[in-house]
C-alpha cells in the first residue's frame, strides 16, 4: 500500500488495541447504560470525531507540540480531567429517571450535548495524541515523500475498526438500560454509578504522567 508498510500487522494490532478497555470505552458504556442505545451510539460518533481530529493533528505534525511541551501536555490533561469531573457531577445530581417514554415526551436527552461530550472527552485526552504520533509512524514508509496521506489512511483505518467495536459495545450495553428503564429505584442507582465512574475517570486522567 502506498506509503504504508506491514499494513496487515497494523490492522491486527489496531483491532487488538481497540478491544482493550480504555477511557473512551468507559465513557460509551456509561452513556449506553445510563441513557440508552441512541445515547451510546451518539457518544461513539463524538469520540470518533475526536480521533479524526487527533489523526489530522498528528499527520501535520501539530501533536508533536504536546509530546515536546510538558506545560501544554498538562494544560490539555487537566482540561480533560475537569470536563470528565463535570460530566460525572451532572450525572450524580441528575434526578431524571431512565424511563424512555418520559424521555421521548420531554426530549430531556440532548443528543447534541452527548456528541459534544464524547468529542471533548477524546480530543482533550493527551494520551490519545501521544498514541497517534507514537503508534502510526511505525507503519509509514519513511522513504515516501508525502507522509500525510499514509498517516491519514492509517488513522482512518484505526478509527473505523474502533468505531465498529464501540458501536457493538453501545448496542449491547443499552440492553441493560432497556431492562431497567422502568425501575425508578434502579435507574437512580445507575445514574449514581455512571456519575461516579466518570468522576473516577476524570481523576485517572488527571493523574496520568507523560512518559
């Protein structure tokens, strides 16, 4: 493939990496279980868009700034952590039940906001940026004159396989939502658990080190 070496190895490695649970996986699961299948799918698309942003930044060399600057890395890291903490707090204090009939009637689920949350959760994670500039170049032919095209192609491949896997997770996880949606007491617990999970995720992001 033009400008790419060992594409089959990259594809296999990318799939295995996508199967490994991470911050994005946890975020999608909390949305799917807490707000249903559509919310999980929308959050997946938001995260995929964030990954597209990372791919473009890495392809044109801008992500190297994050890798070289400890200050910029920390700024992005704490912004991402603060955003996750905010989302967790909102879920903890949200008193809306998970009953889908009520959601449809009141339009209480803001899917644009869910998409935006997914995007910022991903784009504000400096570890994702470092991953793209560390992993993708290993499969690019350094003798190829224009490395932007193979960089974008590898990124698109990784994002596609990752998105497919996340959509599968969202659909299956939403089955829990479907079974528990009419149990008001359980729906409250789900909101609390999902909120605490996002807060824990925010703390985890805040504590990551640049290695």
